[in-house]
C-alpha cells in the first residue's frame, strides 16, 4: 500500500507539473496585465518599467525557470490586483471552498444512498419512477438558475435564509443545496443501478434463505458490494465541485471562496494570483484521488493495489 501511494504521489507530481506548464503559457498568451494595471495615458517608459518590475520583459524560458523556483518555495509573488502575496490569498480562500464542497457533496452522498436503495427495492414501482423523474429534473436544471430560484423563494419571498455572504452558519445552506442537488441526481441513479444488480445476485437470495435480517443483507452485504461505483462518483463530484462547479455557486451567492476569487482574477488579468489558484487546485485534486484509492481498499479488501 505504501509503495502504491508513493507511486500515486509521483504521478501526481507529473500531473501538477503539466498543469503548471499549461497555466504558465496560457496566462502569458492571453491578456496583458500591464495594460490592465496601468492607466490608459501611461507612457511607453512607464509600461517598460512596469514590465521589468513584473519580470515580463525577460525571455519566456527564463521566466519559466524562475517560476519553477518560486513554486518550489510556494512563492508566486504579490497579486497584481490585491497587492499582497498570492498564496496568502489562496490559503485564506481555500478553506471556504472546501467547506462548501464537502458539505454540499457530503449531503448529496448521504441522501443518495437511502433514496437509491428504496428505488432499487422495487424496480419499475412508484418510488423508482418518482426517483428517476426527479433525478432527470435535477440533471436538467442549470445550476446558476437553481441558485437564483432558491434565493427568490427562500431568501426574498419567505425570508427564511440569507441571500449571500458568510456571516452566519445559515449562509451556507442555500449554496450547499445548490451544489448538492445536481450531484444528488447523478449519485441516486448510480446507487439505484448498482443496488439493482446486487440485489439480483445469488448471495442475496442465500442470505434471505438463511434467515438473515433484511437490513443486514441489503445494508451490509449488498450495499458494500455496490459501494465502489458510488464512492468513485462521490469522489468525482467532490473534484468537480472544487475544480469547477463551485465557481458558479460562489458567484451566485457571493461566497468568497477560491472559485469567486479565480473569476475576479481572470477579470483583472491577475496572472500571478490565477497561477497560485490553479496550482493549489491541482494539488487538492491529486490528493483527493489518492484518498479515494485508499478508501477503495477499505471498502473491498480483495483489491490489491500495486
């Protein structure tokens, strides 16, 4: 197991290095931070001085080598927009994004298991058809529209919950629900499909024939065997939330996490802050993938990862 984890870490380093190269190239080919940061009436001398200050006057190869050295020290420089260390901003915003992602996807995971099992117990029944219908709606509704709808209903009309911000624990309810519902729709269908397959296996019939309790046969044996695809999708949903979908939710609800900060950095062409954000997200995704592989062996000890 330790050897496998080390191998996965090595692959993760390769992935992070590749992402770093892509981000470095893209952030220098798209946009002009000097033009954004300086006033329109700035002279050519002022532009040249500012480019030299940012190190953008040197050859790309030299900039890249310096960039790799900075990464090794986790020093991306100061944000062009906020004028303070970029990693300081990332460390400040990342916990908010992780909090939103873990609560939202965790909620989807916990609800998908009982709902999927109930639907699988009677395929084609009323509960099964209702679950499939609701899941299709959840997959079809755009996430930004769902967030706005929840704000209108629960914040504006009913005034039960706040519209945006992070002042109280209640502020995370609507963003978490918005992030959870599409993931819940996908995960319920996976639980349903996996449980239908497992409930038709011979060991389930044998368990019933031996007089084992229903909850032991379904909840312990069948669900454990069906758990691998569910855990895989859960991990993928968590990665999607951190690396992409949280951007939409954070923008709609003004949740000051890493996603909203990334949008603001793009708008201001703050390539230093953007590089720090992408680098941090890449590391987070790699670590989550390694964690999911470890969880696989806990669920099914028959797996031998080498």
